[in-house]
C-alpha cells in the first residue's frame, strides 16, 4: 500500500484524503494544515491521524498531495526543503501553477503531476484533468496508476498535456460555480411564478444532472439534444431565442476568457515567488 501525505484539507483536499484512506487504509494516510482546529475536526470525522510537522509528513510519505492555494506555495516549498524527497511523487492541485514552477520551488529529484479537479468530487462526481510531467524521468505506468486511482475515487479523470491545463480550469475547475449560478437563477425564475423554493432547486438541479448524463451517455451532439427539446413554435425555442438575445453563449465565453487570464496570472505570481 502506498503512503499518502496531504498538505491541506479544504474542499478538494478532504474528499481526496478520504479517497486515499479507502485505497491504502487510514494507517497509510496523514495530513497537515496550519490550523490545529481544522485538523482535529478532520480527525473526528475520518479517524485519520494528522501531523503538525509538514516536513516529517513529507519524509514519511511516498505520494505527497499539495492541496493549497497558489499564494500558499512558498510556505509549502519552505517546509518541503527541510527533508529529502528523492523519488517521491508530488501531486499539486494549485490552479495555474506549472510543473516547472513546482519543480523549481521544490528543487529536488521528484515526479510531479499537476491536476485540475473540481468540487463535485465532494459527492464522488468530480472531473479531474491530469498532466504528468517529464521531470526526474517522468512517470512509468505504475506511477501514473497511483495518481489516476486516487482521483478516480472522487469521479472521472482525463489525461491532457500541460499546455491545456489553464483551459481545463475554465472547463471543469471553475465552471461548477457557473452551473450553481444557473441553477440558482433558474430556481429564482420559477419561484417568481409560485413554485416553492425547495421544489424549485430540486427541479433545476435534477434537470442539470439529467441533462449532463444525457450528454455523456448519448452519441448525439449537445446541439442536437437541444434541438430535440425545441418543438416548432413551442415554449423552448422561445426561451432559447431569449437566451440568445441576452447573450447567454457570449457570457459563458467571456467568463472563460476571464478565468483563463486569471489562471495565467496566478501561475506567473507563483513563479515569481518560488
């Protein structure tokens, strides 16, 4: 069984921590954060022990999972510099931070995987994009499986080149927020007509869930699935016309542009601080 060490246990770190415990057993997983209250809370919920010494945690782990914001990486690098990491696998979910920046910050002979997961991992329906670097000889199939097995515990995975990782932030990392906004707006729009709030959220959320499943399991293009709902002269095509009039597609594309640019900016800041 592999030994996992987690640095950070937030919205993404926590489900991955639980997934690692299912893979390797609680005795082979530990974690560290700057906040003792947070670690005590996680231990109470999971029964997994924590460490107050990040360097010791790293020394005792084969796979180190960095689950912190980009602006916290400098402190992580300082902690990791206190111990030998040669031959270990480093997994980072820090948005926008390149494998090169991670390697330069760690400055040791390690394998590095850069991942873009998303918060639906909290309910086992995450979508994680994985990039395997070529540093330190790269990943053999066994090392790749160690990484993909972990993220498959919380959803689906897709392996992509690093050149597409900032785009992946737009497609899966940040986009749950847009979906939640859509669900909220759709619910608001029917509450206005008298549907109770709780019922409105259920109608909207289940419809998004079912529609997404249909896209994944059908061989039809999303545009064709949309056309299937739009009866000639009906209610749906009238609604689609209004969405087009008010710039629905353009708003999504502009959101993607803003997200992409911020990812590049965060990556540059992390590089400058490393």
